[in-house]
């Protein structure tokens, strides 16, 4: 309870910490110098904001940079600049500058790999003033981020943000991927990696705006955005950091491609080629063009070309290319190491993409990864592909179960129903399959058909409390409250270790609280309080579960603990990602608002229920309360 209430305070203040009254916007550019002509070739260009007194760090191609704005006025600024190159031999460069807006400050002859030389250019453009909505956290400020260590990582997150509740999920994904790439490449450098799960684009790093990430192998650090709207804590962000740290710099076409070696880039590239959206390979071999191309297309092209080189010609030859290539000689080095022209290699790569087949286990794995990252659209893409490749009866059971779950998480209950019908046909003796079919039909508003399915499930297994609970909910939606009470009471009277016992107590508690009989109202109160005690214990001991917050909020409404109910329900809304439960959370927040006299707020929540792909019964109740406020 305490953590949930703190969450609400934190959410209201999350953007209010202002580091400085303002700063400057500056343009960043990196060039490589051609040894033969001394001409500087632009590789990377971007803009970034800097505030007074906040050091800003970033990794730009082959070196990390620290820029600290010391002062600024209407004509120019003063700042310090520090550069350290990526090893194996690290070189450092430092200077202090005082320049007018529009004039570049430069550090030249930065040592790269081999004999390559780079130039860094920073041009202050204009001043700006921060406001209260500006994200102002610094990862360098002690005590701002919490830390959770694991075997190979230190996970950093801001208290009471999504990372605080789901850092364990991110850790599991990244640790597993680290083990996979470590096994594949046998990396030998010791040490751990710092991964920051950020709720916003914190201004103490220079972000790669293509992917909402920031990697820095010189500090073994990576940053990712970790919110409902955007989750960039993908295995790629760790893999790219690890590749650069262990193998050194190579043009991003190669280093990012290698970091994506274990991805399903081929799945996407096949689709890109089929839709004729691919571009000539040569377009991506210029680093500036690679960075400014469509990020998705460039990323998938680089990844699949590296897969092709490694799988067709072996990793040792690719490693030689990686070590020899820089941003100006990439084309030449590819042709030299593979004894073929770019056009010839492109034709081979296109054939490789066209003829490659997917391992069904890999598709299942990546569907699970997408689910863990709350990317249900991607999960559904992979699950549909898995279902198409199913060959055996047992495969179909598992793969259709994955597909129906993906449809449910995506809010497509009609498609989930259709898939569940196939599962029933494959295993008609399963009470669970019949029950699930009934629950999906209810979500679509087909209560009579759902009753038939649930009755079949009940006849197959009268001891399954999940079946009985959903049967009770069907009767409740049909207005047959006496039958609903009977089934709920059976579940409450016969608690099991796993099952809908607590949910049954809460629903039954609400029903009894509406009774005209004083004893029944008291019993309802007892059930609700008992449920609250059990759920609060669960919340304290286990990993965060949005459904636990939701049920607690519902129970607290039943005992008139409105402040606590708001905390739990808003916590559920903050943590939840699935449309079904988002709609349910908004519905109960609307009821709470009505009970506390906040009609405009209630209308807003009921409208959200209708805007989401909510269950039919949640939408019907929301429509009812839009016309008539909820009362008890």
C-alpha cells in the first residue's frame, strides 16, 4: 500500500525537478579525415541540448565525449570538452572553449583504429529556457537512480517509475541474451555492464534518436527508454555495447549488424523485399547515409547482411573484415575480404534472404521475448508465423495457445475466439479449453453461447474453480444474480492454493454489500477485508502484478476505503499494458470517481473504457454509467 501511494506522488512530480534555468542547443558533427586527400568526410550529425553544470556524455562512432556547459549568455557560451577513444589503446583529448553562437569548436586528429583520424565539431546554436515539464534527471547524480545487481549487469532505474516495478523482467531478458552472445562469441573482457531504464530522455546522455538508446562501451554503459509508450530495453542495446567493448570499433553497418545476429531480422527483411521496399546495399555502406536512412530498413539490412557473411563464409573471415574496416574504406575492405564486388555480394545476400527458412523454436522464443517486452503487436506477428508452420497435433496445441494469447493481449477477442475454437476441436475433452472459449465469447457479448461453453466445461470438471468462477460471471452478466452468488459462494467455501478464491470473495463481497439483509452486508464486508489482507501480503512478497493492484482497488471500494482504492487502481493503470485490464481499471476508477463526487473525472474514465478494446460487458457498464452515475 505504501509503495502504491508513493507511486502516485512520484508520478505527479516526475518531471518537476529542474536542474537549471536554461542552457544551449548545440550541433554535433563527426568527420573522418581521408589520409590521401586530407578531406574531412561527414559521418554523423545531430543536435542536442545542454544545461549549465550538467555533464553530458555520449558515444559517437569511435569515441566517447563529455561536454559540460559552464556558462552562457545572449552571444555565446563557455564549455569544457573531453574525448576518450575506444580501445584497445585509449587516447584522451581535452579542451575548454569560449565561442559565439554559430561558430564551431573543434578537436582534430583524433586517433581511430589503425591509421584513421577523426574530427569532432561542436557548434553552439542558441540558448533556451527549461520549463517544469522538462525531463531533468542525471544518471551521474548520486542517489537519483536505484541499482539492482545481477550476474553480468547492474540495472539502474528511477524509484516509482516503470523500471522500479519491472526491472526484474528487463534483467531476465538482458541476462539471458548476454549468456547467448557470450556463448556464441566467447567474449573475454571481465566486468559488468550498467543498464539504465529511463522514464524519459534524460539530458545527461546524448541519445541515439533512431532507437531511443545510448550505448557507451568506454564506460560499459547503456541507456534505454522504459515506458508503456516506448520500451527500447531490447537485447540489442546490450549486445551492441558488448560487441563494441570486446571487438572495438567498426562502422555501424557492421557493429550494429553483428549485435543483431541473434535477432529475427531475416523475418522482417523477407517482408521488406516482398514489398519491394529494400534499397541497394551500397546505399548503407556510407556511414552518414546509414545513419540518415530509414532506421528500420538500415537496421534490418545491416543485420541480415552480417548474418549472410557469417553464415556463408564463416565468422573468422567476418572478424578480419570487422578489424580492418573503418568508415571510409568499408566498401573496399568488404570486396577485398570476400573477393567479390559489392554487386555480386548483394546478389548472393538477396538469394540468402529469399531462401532462408525459419526455425520454429526461434519464432516461439522471439514471440515470448516480444511478450516480455510488452510488444504485443510484434508478439502477434511471430505467433501468426508460428501457427502457420505447425505440423503436428502437439505443435498445434502449443502454437495456437500462443496465438490466442497474442490476440487477447492485443485486444482482438474475436480472433482469440476463433483460435480457441480450433483448440477445442483439437482437444474437446479439455475443460480449460471450453472455459477459455466461453470467457472470450463473453468478452464479445455472446452470453448465451458462452453459457453453453462454460456448462460443457463444468460438466467435464466440476472441481475446477476457474470454470465455476467464470460461470458465475456469466450469470452475473445475464442478470441472474442468485445463480452467480451460488457459484461464487462455492468457490469461497472451498479455497484452493491456486484459483479465483480472492476474486470470488471480492465479487461476492460487492454483491452482498448491496443486500438489504444486515447479516449479508456484514458477511460481504468480512469477505472484502479478508481479500484485502491476502492481496496486500501478496503485493509485499511477490513481483509486481497489475491485477493485484486492480483487485485491491476493487476491494477497497467495497469497504469505502476510497483513498486506498485510488492508489491501487491508479497503480494498476500505470503498470498495466493489456487492453482488457486497462478497460477494467478505467471502469473501476470511474465508479470510484462517481462515489466521491467527481463526475467529470468519472465521465473521462468511462469514455476511456469505450475508446479501448475493452470487453463487451465493461463497455456496457461504462455506457450505463455515462448516462447514470454509479451508486451503491
